[in-house]
C-alpha cells in the first residue's frame, strides 16, 4: 500500500475519447471557515476531544441481481428514464477491492498521529438493494474474513461488464462499446479472473458505527419493503435463474419510469431475460434482520456491539439510536429513509419526538418553541448527528400523512446550542456548509461515495476551548493505491487488491454520468478546512472535565 495522500491536481482531460489522467498533487492547505461570521480568527488553547473517520455510500451490489435496472443505462439522456439512472457504473465489478483498500488505508493511517481516529462512522447505503448476500459481503469487508467477489456471479461472468451488451464497458472484449468510444476506457485483458479471485481481508482495526440509508432499506434504494405481497413477488424473482436484461417500451400512463417503479418494482422487468446462477441468499433482508446481522457479527475487543444497533432497535424495529461511548460526546444516529419509497429522506413523527428528547437530555439549557429558555441539571455533551440524508435532501413525503422535513429539523436544531456537527452522505459529493443563525451555528458535512469518484474517506477532529470555542478540522484522504493502474495488466501482480482498487478509481474518474459527477471531490473549502463555531462555556467545561 502507498501512503495516504490527497489527489489535488488530479485530473487532466485531453479531449473527448481520451481517458482522464490522475496525478498526485500537493496536499490541500486548510481553509479557515467561521460558521458565525465572515471573520477568521483562530481560537487558542484548544483540547482535542474526538477524532473521527467518515465513509459512506458503498452501494455494495449483487451484480447479477434480477432487481437491478442496469439494462436501463442505454437510455441515459432520455427524460422518461432519468430518475432511475445511473443504473450501472463501469467500475462496479471492482467494488470489493475499492472498499477493502479504503479499509486498509484507514488501518495504515492509525500509524500517523494526524490521521488516527477514535471511531469510524458509516452513514448508509452500505448495500445496493437490501439483499441478504449484499449484507453478508459488506459485513465481511468491514469486519474481515475471506472476500469472494465472484461468489454470486459465476466468477463475474454474469456481471454486465462481462457480457456482450455494448452499452456497458466490456474490458475483456475487443468489441467496441460506449465507454471505449466516449472516454477511451481500454481493453484490460485478463482482468475478470483477477477481479473474481478470493482474497483474505483484515477488516477495520478501529471501532465503527453504522446507520441506515435508503439502499439499505428499499429495493434498489427506491421501493418499499413493507408490502408482503410485493416482497414475495420480488423474492421469487431474486431467487430464480433468470434476470431481466431488457425492458418494455415507455408506458403511455402519466408520469415517468420512476413514478411507475414506485407503484411496482417489477414494472420494467418484462423484456428479454439472461440466464444466471440461482442463489438462495439473493433475497430481501428486513430492517430487523439487517440490524440483527450487525448484532450477530463477530468482532474484536475494540468492536462496538451491534455497530450501534441494539437489541431494543431489533425489538421495536427502529433504526435510530444514541451512542455515548466517548466522554463529552453524544452521537445521535437517525434513520432518514422514507419507508414508503423514493430516494430522498424524512423523519416520521415518532422518531422526530425521540430526536427532540435525546437532544434535551444533553443540554442543561435550551430554547422552547416559544423562544423562552428551559434549564435543567444535566451534564452537557457536544452533539454529533449521523444520518444518511443531509438537510438538503430531507424533502420526501411520498406516501406519508405526516413527516418532518428539512425546515422542521433545522428549526428544531436551532434551539440546541451543543450541536456542532452533522455527518451525512447520499449525494455522493464532498460538501461542507454552516447551518443555523447568528446565535448558534453548526457544520453540516457531506462526504463523497466510496462507490464512485473520488473514492475517499474523510478525517475529522473536534477540539474545544474552556471558553466554548470549537474547531472541527477536516481533510479528505484518498485510498492509498496507485494513482493510475499499470496497463496492460501485468502478468505478475504483487497486490491484486490494490491494482483493482486503482483501476476502480481511475475508471470512476471517467464516468461523467455518476451520481456525484466528476466534480464530486469538491473545492478545497469542502475538502480540507478548519471549521469554527462556539458552544456555551458551561458546555465546554462539562466536555473538558468529562
């Protein structure tokens, strides 16, 4: 493995049909940002209270799953299909190696004092379509074991990139395809057998906490799993020996392909079929079973039981929780998925009330809805929110009678001055924004996806002064693999996992149609910054003496 680094001067695109050039540039110089004003006065006398690594959006998928809509990728650019796209990533057959290399990078970084961390936070979309086999693969990658990339796809021969459909990248084939023509992706003879080979994987060496994303709860991150009849139909399709590889003509019914999908997740599967190997583990996993799998996962002494999920979560079928395992800090992990469907998020009434109560428990002073002040004798903690959807994407009231959306959540948070940080994913971009008013503001930090460009992790450190100054230092760190893979594929690979991860990132840097796009890495203020805010002095004293 290479040393962790930052790819800053990283893309030089020559002309259409030529692949991106990735080079290792100088590390970013931190930008100072103050949530309260335009001033940039750095506080002194700060004590570090927490170091965190944030990763998100693996969308680890079963590439032969009959519920995948990858065959729709050929319709990119057509409005009718747009909300179901992208349905395919050219680098997806290397997804195991990408996440394994991110985890290797995190473990290696623990030898660097500037990158050490107390805990890792994973903010959802760990799986692609809420399937049992996807969940098992993801937990193996997080916790360690034998990784088998070819297990569900006949050594990847049933994955889209190793068929004959020229709308996919066909790296083993001399046949032209859309990706070779549009951005110059090459033929990489021999890559399938390398990518499909099993490998031993060490797993994370630091504790980690999980939360739910829409792809962890919904079929393809879109359709509800609450309808028993639909689930039976989907499970019957999933465990069969065929998968759709074509679709019907666009419907004349009102709406677009997404509207119709939200009514029936099998509506677009009536076209041509491809033979696949049947797999009994290719079935929907319930929310309860998803959480129970985290509770059942074997761990090392540093593991957090259930990775945050508790037996009470399983009993009540609720995926939100608090974690108070670090002095002076409260993590509040939310489940922002709309269980009725669609991709963006919301909070239900029960969770919203629970959320308010968990905030109240760690505030000795807070504001009531009428603006008056409430005081109580409790120990203050700094609050770190953890969720899949950030505030901009809490917009989904599909199928719901009463939900709480962006303005509701921000209004609630404006009453609680100990909130300093909100970590989330979903949009697949690096973004850092201040939220709140002049009296109190916190930082909302969104991190890009491991599934696609730029394949990074985010390191954050929270420091506090006795007077109440808070600084959150954040930087992006690249997967510690070569900036570009050696081509053609070498006959002898010292590290096949790192090679495949390098190829994954480089191919992803050429996928302009990805969810985050080719600017997902963001500008320096959204990557490497010193983020300033304040909390009440009594909060700071409680935190520093806890």
